[in-house]
C-alpha cells in the first residue's frame, strides 16, 4: 500500500509559507497593475487558500503596502556586511549590494518607486517617506552617524535627496536603458563618497 505524499505547501513552516505568499504577491504586483491582481490570483500563485493571505497580511491593500515598504527600505543587514576599510571601498560594496537587490526584484522595485496602481494616497505617501528616512538612517549608521546626532536631521535629509537620484538612475538603467549597471554603479558610488566625505563635513561645521 502506498501513501500519497502530503501536498508541498503543508510541509512548510508558517514563516516559510508567509514568505512564499509575500514573494508570489510581489512577483504578481511587479508584473501587473495593482487593480489587475486579486487575492485569488495570489492564492493560486502561492498554492494556498485565499483565507491564508487574509490571516497573514489582512487585505490585498495591506499586503501591497507591506511589499512597497520592504522593497524601498534598506535593511540593517546591508550595513552589517560592509567591510572595514576606506570610505571608497565601503561605498563600492554598499552600491554593489543595492544594485544586486534591485536586480533580484526589478519589476517590484520599479513599481514601488512609482506605485500609481494603488493611487498616491496619504498612507502610501507615509510609507514612502518612512522607507526613505529609515534607509537614510542605514547610510548614516554605516558611516558612524545617526539622525539623533548634531545635524543628524540635515544629514538624513541630504541622504534622502541622494535617494532621489538613486531612483532616477535606476529608471535610466532599468526602464530607458540609457545607462548600464557599471555606469550607474560609478555614478552612485562616487556621489555617495562625495556626499559623505565632502558635503557632510561642510554641514557639520556650521
């Protein structure tokens, strides 16, 4: 007598299942406008019951907002992996990590930086601003500073302004094809070195 193996989805731990749903939803939202993706689509892609999506994430909107938040927030890991050494080396590694991350989730990242599909309401704007501020905090942390230090608020704002160039450069590379990855890497790494090595000290002297 043979026993049919249990469906694969039943063997996953809850955290693994949640991440699988998240990844499938991110892929669908990257491929289609927000309005064209349903929770049924996400459930089918992940191989789960639709109710499990509600259990882990709430509504489709809540899941989408969480995907935006994660796509645009630089995690602490990005700071922890930076090597010891001169600013130029650390900037080179940081930008390389960022471009790898963007490449791995290209469609979702592009959708997240211009999420017209859901409408630019106040909650979306808040998430985008929080992601920008937290990501800027990671940059400050990488160079031994924080938003709570003297001039920290101004430095965080400078990094957020740099972040605007990062998004624009990403679109030139991934959407328009007017820059390649090497050129974007050069632009961003050298700009980051200039920001931290020259602009920050000017602000801190005031």
